[in-house]
């Protein structure tokens, strides 16, 4: 399946008292809901001047009327070595919703990214130029503003955390540029990780039809409250197959508050590298459940120096239990920088609570590409793990990993350097053998170095 931006979305509930939605014994009917929220849902049109297309290296000088001229016209080149895109700006469609009568509009970052002009069209077809107040690529949330000179219809946020799987929802947006389109479905799942835009969003999955042009539009509950912003779809064809994703309203509203304040987003940061606690790691550390996250590295200049250590397992952060490793970045990001928070950890198999002062998120350096050294050392064979090891400057280097072995199952790779097994520091391949014998367990925790970074693996024996 291919992940496709769901460009264009819908709007939120019109909150003016005179436009309060009608209800019956079964809540809002679809027609009532659509009638009342649609005035606050907008269509967004952007243009971006494209650079002149490069035609070096093979665009032929075709005569006028040649059938391939249309091909080059559509796909960026031009016959005769002339640029074409400079005469045809790139255009895109999106959706958004008004959440403040003074003209503040919420949409997706990818809808307005790099746009030279942004126009917002209301449901009555009046159009306004928009300016960008702020945008956050990490959550795909953007805030823009139009100046209408009059109070605009608007919608309000609902509680996305209260959504239940199976609950009915309605999407409104500019699908395929057709204008206000209303679709209905249910919440198919919550807490989806779709590997888009960073680790800060647990998406709502819905089968309400979302298509190109819906990006940035709202997802409503049956009370007419915005509970999500439609952002992406999984699709082999580019059209809806009933798997769409929305950013929860709890995240959207928090990001918008930041953007409205100063145009940027402030996130907490603790300066650690993390990885999931696997079943094998939990067994090696005598953890009763496979929960939490293990610290693989601590930034030398981060707020965790001297407080957290490599190998610590974080079980809860600021009173919030970590069910999954990816919970930690979200918990930290929404913590006010400068706050001192309790962190429950497992260190040396002992639970304890430490206090950590959260810093401000800063841009991280790109990881250096990994270089796998050639096996130039005599191999020490360890059939119980399926490894061949050789001495290294700071441990035992992995020369090869047997298929269908304990080491392969644990994720150990050729070129890794084993630096610790259980509680023993490793200086030679023989140290690995000794540490395994001393552990006397069905699983052991190993610390390895890979590409300049540390990580932990649990090896089941």
C-alpha cells in the first residue's frame, strides 16, 4: 500500500448560538450535522512557481504539432530546450476549517508548504487571500489567516481521547476539488503509528471516505465537534479504499495554541536515544511485562546527563505509564521546557524514581552513514549464538551472523561491536562466552555499537 496525502479536508462545528445543531433522541442526523458545519469548512488553493525545467541531455527539438509535445508539456519539459514549468505554476488543493470568527483557519502543513499564494474559498464561493501564521511539519499542522471584514462561521474542538473504536464519524472536505463533500464512517482504530512526520502523533484511523483534496479538513463526531484533522490515506490507486488517518484534535488544538502565540512550536526534550523493550529484553531484565523503553544513548549536552544512564528502562514519565516505546517522545514533547518531572526507571533491576528537568527540543545532527568493516581478524566461533567474533578496540566485533540463529533473531548484524553482555563489560570475544556462562539465564541483554550509536538487544538462548 502507498501512503498518499489526503489533500483537502473539512471544517468544524459552527459554534454560534444561532447555529447550534439540532438533536433528537438518537443525536444529530447526518443532514443536520452537514448543514450546520459546512459553512465553517473551506477549500484551499495554492500555487507555487516551478523552476524552469532542465532539458539538458535529450529533450528533442520537436516540430510544432508533434504528438510528444503534449507529453513534455504535462511532465515538465518543453520541446526545443525551452522551460515549460515557469509558464505553468504548480497548483494544489486542500481543505481547512475556521475555528475562530476573526478568520483563523486550520489546515495541513503539506497543503500550504512552499506555497507562493494561498487562497481560501468559503462554502458560498467567496475567496480570500491567506497568510501563514505558523506551520509545524512534525505534526503536519498549519495555521493560516484570512481578512474578511466580518465574523465568520466557525467550529469547535471535541475530545479525541473520548472517541471509541466503532463510533460514527463524518468527514467534510474538498475531495478531488469538487467542493464540500460529506462522507461518513466509523472510527476503525486509535493510536495508529503510520511513520509520517515524526514520533509525535498517534493517528485516528477511519473508513469515512477521504480522498485527494481532503487534507486539512475536519473529522466530526456525531455532536458536530471536530475530533480530528484528515491527513493521509493508504491506497494502491490514490483513491479511498476505506483506510484514512486523522490527527487527533487534542494534538491539533495544542499545536495551534503554540502557533497562534508566536508562530512556532516549543517542545520538551530530554536528550536520550531510545528503543523498544522486546520480550527478550524484558526477560533478561526480569521485567514482568514488555512495556517501557530502554535508553540506548544519552546526549553529552542534554538535560539527562548525570541523571539517566544507558541501559535504564523508563517505565513512566511525569506520572504517565509507557505502554509502548513511542509513548515517550509524545509525553516529553508536550511537557513544558524547564519543568522538573518524576521519571520512574528500572536501573540494575531496581525500580526507582528520579526527577529530571526537561529542556527544549533542538535540531539533531544527522546520523553518519554506517560503514561495515571487512572481516580481517581471525574468527572466534560461538555456535550457541550463531556468531563469529573478532577482537575490536572496545569490544568484540561481529564478523558474521548465521541464519536462523539466536543472534539473527535478536537483530545483531555483521559489523556490530558487542560492548556489554548482562553486567559484564566486553573486551574480547572470550569475554562474551564467560558472560553468557555467568548469566545462567534463558535471555541476556547485550549492548552493541552500530554506526557510532549504542543500542541494546535481548538475546534468547
